[in-house]
């Protein structure tokens, strides 16, 4: 319900809407939207859960396309873990060579996706690293090196696997990766920070940074005062008793700052014309001051009137101009003034 509420509050005055919701004064669309979002959140998060990640989320596909052999991925290092055994000491006593995995299943138990990372890299893996922590805890208790499950590259993994399997000609033998004292041989590859600074990573970083800078720049430079104008369709013009022609427009002015502003609406490129706000007789002339509420769209019906002796011979374009003089922000909209056909 909080998820649904957060979405709805984002598009409205949150405290007012919350009050209205509690006292059942809110519009029915608000209740409907919250109900829909609550239901979908419950279905996705409560019932479908990891199925959403596996079957609906596009990210695993995108991520898979970006991986290469030097990408760090959560990896079960079977070159040191296999053959797994729950009875390592017993096996060692009988001269059997066993790996570090004690088959405790802790990594499987903690996995939110319900997969066994020991089966290899899988599409379902969300790289949460819970299996790494679980296995490191087990290794700690057993007094063995951490990292049986850890971040590794395909290149390092393949190299180590080739060593453990004698170039893929034999089953994994831990004796090929460690000396009798339990130390890794020098040829075993380990994580190296330098692989992070590869051309591909640098290129991705630069591209994403450029996109980020572009977005922030666009955000900072976006218009915070905007105007939209719609000419009346019916009637397109009205002839007054004195022969002057009047056109009607719906003018919307967007104030995208959280404070009230007084802006100046004016007519340009239309000598002789005057305008007025419908229902407000005081507002007549080529300049009209308009009071805007914070973060709102002001919608007005504006009449533009051209006296008989200044009428153009044909329909012509002119400009509505709106300006906030304190900051210099302005916007303009080119509209058409329609005159009767017979004058053309
Ligand atoms: S990283 Fe997370 S999702 Fe992936 S296998 Fe490990 S626990 Fe499961
Ligand atoms: S947590 Fe580690 S030791 Fe336990 S089963 Fe998983 S990989 Fe093997």
C-alpha cells in the first residue's frame, strides 16, 4: 500500500491528498490507482518474487550481453572445491584427495533465487553475493582460505580449471593447485585490481558519465516557465457588433517552481490587437499580468480582438509571449488569428 501511495503522492499535493484519502474525500482515481499498485506489488513481491527477476526483468539479458572473459562474476571455484565431501577428515585419513567444499549447502540455503551456484554461472543469479558471505563463514570455521565462492573472471577460472584438470584431461585434483603445505602454486591466478581498469570498463564509465552529465545538464537547463496555446475550434472567430473580430484561445501557463510568480503575458506581431481574459473585465490590453500558483498549471480562456479598421486581409500568425521579469525566463507560442473567409 505504501508503494501505491508513494506513486500517487508523487503526482499530487501529498499532505492534502493524504488527508483526503483518510477522510474519503479523495478522487476515486486515487483510490483505484493505489489499489492497482498495491495489488501488483503484492503479486510481484509476495507471490511471484524471484520469478519476476528471472522471467520479467530484462536486466539479466542486458547484463549477459555486457559480460566478457574479464568480467567479475560470482563464481564457485570448483578447481579448489571439488571433489566435494562432507567427511573431509575421513577422506584425508584414507588418502583421498578432496576439495574445500564440505557440501554443507549453506550457499544454496541463502540464495534468494533458489539456485546452486556450484552448477556454474546462471541467468537467475542477481549477484547479491549472499552465497559468498555464507561460504566464507563456513571456510572461516574450517580454517580454510576464504573465496571458495567469490568474484572471479572467466579467464582466471578457466586457467585454474585447466591446471586442476591437467588441461581437461583428468578429473579435478586439488593436489594440482596446492602444494603439500596447502599453499597455492604460483601459476594459480587470483583476483587482481588491474582488471578493473580495462579499456572496456573505461569506455563504459565514460559513456555512462556523459549520459549522466547530459541528464543533469538537461535537468538544470529545463524550462521552468512554459506556455501552451490551443485555438478554439468552434467558433473559430466571432464578429462583434462593431465589426471587430474576436478569436478565442485556451492558454496554459506552467509554473514549474515551488513558489508563486507574477508573469507578464503579451501579444506580439499583431499591431492593433488587444486581449482579455474571459470573465475578468479588468484584464484588457496587449499586456496582462497573470498570477501563478506554485507548481501548477494556470489555464485561462483568452480572447484576442482585432478592431475592424486594423483587420488583416487573411489569417495571420502572431505570438503569445510570457515572461517572468525577475529572472528573465520566458516562453512564446505562435498562434493563428483567423478572419472571415470573405475578407480573403
Ligand atoms: S550471488 Fe546471490 S543470487 Fe547469485 S548464486 Fe549467490 S546467493 Fe544466489
Ligand atoms: S557454502 Fe561453500 S562449502 Fe558449503 S556447500 Fe556451498 S560452496 Fe560448499
